[in-house]
């Protein structure tokens, strides 16, 4: 999924890709494995613990995963 496809999918699902003041620009997304096919990692805090949601090719795709999570929808 491209960055644009992820943004369009979020809009279609009426989800918000939360912006953050970090290197990726999105809440819950970090650049974990630079140079890899899926370098962006998505994660949320659930019950006081960090939960890994997966690795993705684009920051927008990872942000979409965060937005789909119960934590993302609650925000």
C-alpha cells in the first residue's frame, strides 16, 4: 500500500491519521528498521504495556493500523 492509498483508505473508513511531533510525523509510528522493506513500526499502549501492531512499508500505512486499533479510535 502506498502512502496515498493509506490516506485514501483512512478517509474511506472515516479514520484520522493522528499527527505527532516525531521523525515519522504520526502518533504511534516509529522508523524501526531503516533500509528494510517494511521499516515503519506501529504500536500503542494498552493496559500500561506497549503493544506492537506490525511493520509496514510506509509511515501512513503504519498510522492507518494505529488508527484502526481500539486506542486509535478512542483518541
